[in-house]
């Protein structure tokens, strides 16, 4: 069988997206979701696999900038909407799309590709490593209490319409300040501010429309929280659930005030959250972490498309001077030895003939790139080999991040 890979034409979008929906279970999205993804599609960065007149594969790459350790933002291709028709599995369609896509990303001069995976087992063979995780929690607010810092009572909370333009812009300003400080977060390009405001009834699980509360001090918005409430009762009384969509704040008092608000909502006894940083500070405010039902899962997968440019683009927590022997069968232009020299002020990375200090694949470099996965941990799993004594500790410390990397939303 041969398939034709070609760029996505605007006239083909409806059929292309319909095949994507079919591959993900055949449930049609709401009109507002579909309209948003249609508007965000960058047709010249999206491809389809066609068998005659039938679309049998889909893939795309949004234009993103992702924050890396040190605070810089790096151009990254946000790989998305990847699917293969069930009638065309095991015929090389996915591999051909991944090949075309990474070649394109390289030609665009973007050093990184990033994605979230419906099935994590798929993308490792294409050089993607799991670089961030997300924290889930189900907090029993009938038994867990918060201990808040000084100044929390000085924060003023007010309800707001999440869809109001001024409210949206104020929330986006808070988000932007956080995105610049935490690795893994994405700069929101025009149009993407609509994503966290999507509120189709099918996503509410029987709950309320999206609600928003702003935190203010001296008239300035210093935080926000968006959530919905799912009412419920049993013989003992109300036991509703607060489902957190997103929460950001500029200081500890505003942060604590917003969490306290979630805990204190009448007729509820549970707060659920599905995607928070693994080092999220509420874990240090609660009285009983065992009643918070925490769990983690993989989130952002990172692929270094240009090893030298990617490693130069971030800074390092401690000085490093290490030669990596990199394996990359899928993108062979990355294979070979690279000397990385860097510190908290900057870095350089270039090819070298010097002896290697560490040996690893590009997948492990992707996992460690944002500072959330330790090279030492990967070495303990046999995924990194130390060839010079001391090099592993040096590189592990240098690659670390002060705060855990985090992807706040999918794409």
C-alpha cells in the first residue's frame, strides 16, 4: 500500500478532522470546540495521509514557545492531532508522518518538538522522552483543613464573568507572568486564550457552567481561579464536588486565599483537580495529605530536534562541562559527541572529537531537558551510562530546575 502525504488544505479540514474524531472514538466535539480548533489550525504545518480520496492519517504541529530552565522561551513545534485510521494500522502510516514532521520541524529551525500522548508507549521510538508530570488530587474538604500564610485575609476575592474580555485579559496577564517562570509552560499566542474558557456542557459532567473568582489587592488582579461545581446529595446531606479548571496567583497570600475559597464553597465536600504541578504549594497548606488522594501521570513529552541548539537555549543550575555521546537513529543528524559547557548565565554546545563523559539516547535528553527528570535517575534505570567518574553528578545537578516543569493545558 502507498499513501500520499500532503499538507492540509483548508477545504479538506472538515473531512480531516472528522477522521481524527473517528480515530479517538467517534464522538463528535461540541460546535464551540470544533470552531476553536479550526481557527487555531495552521494549515501549512498540518499534514494528512491519503489513500486515494480517503484521509487515513492526521498530524499537525502548532507554533509554540515553551519556557525552559533559566526563563528563556524556546521555539517548539507542538505536535498534535496524530491519528491513523483503524483500517490502515501497521502499514507505516504513523512512521511516515513522524518522519515528514520532524524533517519539517528541522527545516523550520525549531530545536524542539513537544506533545502529549494518548498512549505514552507510542512516541519513545521516535525520540520523545517524558519530561513533565501532572498532579491529580481528590481532596476531602470535610476533613482536611488549610493553614494559610500571613496576609491571606487582606486579599479581596470577587466573582467575575470568565468570558468578559477585561476579566479574560486580567487572567491572561497573571498567566503570562507565571509562564515566564516555570519550565514547560507555553506562551499563549493570539487565539489560545480561548482554550481555558471552553465550556461545553458535555465536559461539565452534570455540573455548573464555568465560574471565575479574581483575587485583588489595591485594585490589582493578583490571581484567579476557574472551576465548576457538581452538586450531589446523599442521606447525610450535601456532598457536592468542586472541579478545578485552573488557578494562578502572584504571591502566597493570593494563592492561599483562592484555595481557601475552593475549600469553603457551600454544599461541597470534595475538591478535584486533574492537572497541577507536582510541587504545587497547596500540598504544604493542607492538614492531612493522606486524605487528598494524590496521583501523578505523564504530561509533556519532549524531543530534541537540534541537540546543539536546544542545549544552548537553556541555562544550567550549576556549572557543567560534559561531553555527551548521543544516539538518535530516527534523526541521525543528532548522533555523535556534543560538548555542553554552561552555567546559570548561558551555555554553548558544539560537536567535538573529545572522549565522551556520558552516553545516552536523544530520548533521555528530552526527558531531562526541562529539569524535572534527573539524569541520575535515568542512569539508575540503565538509560544513561557514565563514562567519566563524576560526570553524572555534575550533569544531573546542572540540568535540575528550581521549580518542577509543568504543562498547564493540552493542545
